[in-house]
C-alpha cells in the first residue's frame, strides 16, 4: 500500500516534480463519531505514486545506478575500506550503505535501533467517487472500544484512496478491520459518496510507530522511515524526505570522499524531528491506545482550539512548544479539561 500526502513546501523544494502530482487541495476534514467536523486550511499535495517512482527510477539509472528488483537483503559484513551487502545471491560492495527499508529493516531490528511503541493497521481500496468531497483526513465513523479512523483522499481521475486506520499495541491483525471498512463504504452514509471500482487497488499494511534510538552505524546511515520517528497517518516521513534529500545526498558525497564514515559522523547528516514534536507525536499515539472511540469529539474540539498553522505543523512534523503557548487557545483547552490534549502535552514537557 502506498499513496503519499505532503505539504506544498515539499513540492516547491523540488523543481520539476510538478508532473508527478495527482492533486492539490486547500483543506482537510477531521470528523468525530457524532459527525462533529473541523476543516483545517492549508496547502496539501497528493502525489501520483507510480509516476513519481518511475521518475526516480529513471533518474537513478540515468546517473549510472543499478536497481535490483525482488532481491531480499539479509545481511552485511564490513570489508577493508567498505561494506558488503548480501541480497539474494548478490554481494554488493560500497563505501556506505544507506538503509531506507523502514522499521522492518533487519539492520534496524538486529541492532535495536528503534523502540517500537505500537502499530497502525490499515485496510482499504481505491474506490469511485459518486460526487466531489472535501478530502477526509480522519473520520471516527464507528463507535468501539478503540478508535479507528477513516480517510478519503480524492484523485484527479474521479477515484479516491479510501482507508481505515486502527492504532494497536500488537502486530496481530485487527480482526474486524476489513469488515468495518466494508460496512463503512457499502452501508454507512459513505455509501452515498463511494462506489466499487473494477480493478481498484487494495490498500493494506501495518505501519510500525516507534522512536529511533540510533540514526547511524559505522558505514550505515538510516534514512526515510528508518531514520526518524514515524507517526503514522501523518505526512511527516515523505515531507521530510523531500525537504532533506538534496542536503543529505550532498553530505553523503562529502563523507564518502573524505572517508569520514563512523557512526558519530554520519549521525549528523540527517535532521530528525524537533525534539518537542517527536515527543508529542509519541505521547499522542500512546494516548490513542488508551481511548475508546467516543472520545473522538475531544480531538475535534482540540483542533478547534488551535490555529491552522499549528495543526499543519503537527501533521507535517514542524510542531514546537510555541504553537501551544498562545494564551487564549491554552486557556480554552484548560477550561474544557480536554485530557486528550493535556496528558500528551504534560508528558512531553515533563517526561
């Protein structure tokens, strides 16, 4: 499953990428199980995944790169002035290994480079839109003991990515996720909006959520999902990758040419999430694991107490303490005793 949503800054930082954009929007809806709704304004980009991937592959091969398909990486060893990666029956020697495999990476797992907090289980399909709608970032459609969030991202061809996301503390599949998704698109009020699309892709997966403890080893650099806290259901990962990749590539070239490839040197190449933002994302995810879905109104209430720039900063990884220190907003939340916000905020400040 792959479809990518980022902010507009990611597009503006990559001249020539406009042809690989599917849609651009100016707003997103957040909806509670009571149908209470908050619409956030911003500049959002939905990428045409297949065209962007094809462009990146073409660029890599045009610059002398080689792409090995369906090769499973399963080990590595250090060699004189280099590192050798083992993938299927290939031994690939290089000066530096850049690991973009995410939290499923065997290098990440074997070196305990990430502390996993839980998972987001995802199930969905590409469906046909019966009418135009505002993109839905999160809708807590169904009441249950744990919240799940339905999202609908319209595409330029009249279809939409429709996915149900369920936070969980276990990698075991959420048994009712597929059944709940089918109910939402076939029998709930969304049945007036969505329709089956013959040949529509199935969208499913499990996204780990965790805290990166190490961003590099000797001659190994973690990048993308492998190199940062990845709060699922946000545009943080690809947004930061698109904003950083040119600077990271330049720094890698410098490190390889100078032979400075120790973990402590490579650690400075990528820019992690702001410390406050990373902790708040972590604590907000842990809060989701505690709640029943009837607390969804509190999330919408929280959004209504924040300005658009703060919400977009949360979605795309630029959140700072100053976003929460706007007195009128702060007092409003405190008066409402919105613990959905207060607990993660206090844990972020004092843990």
